[in-house]
C-alpha cells in the first residue's frame, strides 16, 4: 500500500494562503512582542525594584529566551505524537499565565521567574509554527512562506517599543503586560477557531525517548541541518546582543535619546522588515543559497566597518553613522535567517516536529547565551556590540563555508524531504 501523499495547502481544509501566513506570523510575532514591547519599561522597572546595575535589566530579555529555548525540546516531540494544534493552544495559555504573573510580580526576582514562564509558553508558537509550515510546504515554497512570516515577525519590533512607550505614558509598566495578555488571548482565539490540525494522522509517532534521541542525532549528523542551525545561532547572538543592550545604547547611556529611543529602535528595525520583504520576492528566482551566502558576506563587511567606526570615535561614533551601519547590518541579517532556517529543515521533513524542536532549542539557546555575553560586556560604548557583530558574523561565514564544503552560491538540485508515516517507510 502506497504511503499517503504529503500534505499541501490545497489538500487540507482551513485558512487560505494569506490568512494562513497571518496566523503563523502572529504566533511567531508573540515572541518578538514578549521581548521588544518591554524595552522602554527598563528604566521604570529598575527604579521600582531598585535595580542598581542597569545590565541586570537585560535578564528580562535573556531569561525569557532561555525559558523559550528549553521548552522547544518538549513541544516538538509531543506535537509529533498529539498533533500541532493542542500544543500550540497549551503554549498560548502558558504565555497568558506568564503575563498575569508578570503583571502582579512583587519583586524583580519574581518578575524574572514570570518572564521565564512567558518564554516557556511562547516556545510552542515558535517551534510549532515552523512545523505547521513544514507540514504544508517544502523547498522554496517553504522559504517563501517563511519569508512572509519573518517579515511580519520582524516588523513587530518596529512598532513594539513605540507602542510600549505610549502605554507607559498612559500608565505604568504593568499595563505593558496587560496588553501582552490581551494579544495572546486574541491569537489563541484566532488559532483555535481557524487553524485545523496539519499533521496527517498517518504521520503521528508514539512518544519515545529512543526516537527522540535518533531524531536529535540526525539533526546533529546531517551536515546541512547542523551547519545552518549553527549559522542561525551565531547570527541570533548578534541580534540578541543588540536587543539586550539597545535601551542602554539609544535610550539611557550612549546616545541618551530618552523618550526618542523607540523611534531610533524602530527605524533600525524597519530595515529588517525590508530585508525580509526583499528576500521573499527574490528567493523563488535567485534561490536560498545565493541570497543567504551573499548577505552573510555583506554582513561581515558592514560589521567590520562598524567596528572601525567605533574604534575611530573611541566607542561613541556619531548617531547617524552608527544607526546607518546598524540598519544595513539588520537588512542583511533578514536575508540570512529565513533561508538558513529553511535550509536546515529541508532534509528533515520526516521528523519536522522533533527537528524543529532540537534546532530551535540549539539556535535559541546559543543566541541567548551569546547575546547575554555581549550584553553583559556593555561598558557605556558601542564597541562590545560592534566587535561581537564582526566576530560572530565571521564565524557564521566560516560555518556556512564548511557546510557547503567551500562551494558557496551553488543551488542544490534536490527534492525537499517528505514526511513519512509513523511506520518509518519511505515515501516513493
């Protein structure tokens, strides 16, 4: 008996393409909202809880991301057994509970713990959103969908700090968590009403520690998957280092923009959204590798210019110069991550849920820990950030070259890996 055909969007009842992309984008955007919405509130939170070292406030970002990373190892394997839909709903409920706990946190330590809980809930949206996309699409189609999704995901930071600043004008930092709560409930309702289960019943697998270990081993031993996952982790370290120290750089210390911090942050983030849009338009004709490899090389070059500028001005380059180079870096960043993600998942379609969990855990934890190291090195100048951009991006380029055995820009003429039934038989 032939195995069932892979699930594609036209074969399953549910939302049309535009609504599907919207739901997936909102699921992933909750992660960004959970980080960037809170950034303008760092000073008032520090004042209320008497946080003496401003670098400690970065823990509100990095502890969220660590909780986010750890739970990805749980949601993916469970979703391969129970389906994507119930695990997404559970994660959204956990995220909402984390919002409530943050809203009423009596101490900074309790707020940190609540942020970990938020991250644990947000993990389901991230890892299972990618699995849902992989259930329905493969190859360049998957890259196209992920580019649209990442465009929305990246646009959120453009507006999140500004909206957070407006919320602070209307009240205090507690209102920020109230808005997060309402957003999570809205996404939960939309998903529950409109998104059907995307995992074919024949592809469900029993929960097995051995199977998970085998799947994790495949993620590590498959050169393309492991190489591009490592590249994602290194590039994510750049972004997390910037996010964690962005308020100190733009808002309170280096450039001391105060209430204008959300505007500076948003202008830089706009280029990330533009980069994702350009990627979504070009990936079908140019291919993932040409775009990602070219953008990585460009990123290294811009990072070198950033570092030289920081050194020339003793860590305080003019705002216009630093902002322009940072925006260029973020534009190129947005043309790497969606393609790295799609290429790392492409050979693992038959274990999409577990693979997405393992890769998501690995890349997110790497990005959070590298970002924490960069953020904690903040010394009142932009030099720690610019040096980290250059070192991490150069490392990314080396990893990509290793992954492709030194042959950059070469398209791969392969069929996307297709899901297989739980019996393990291969698709024809």
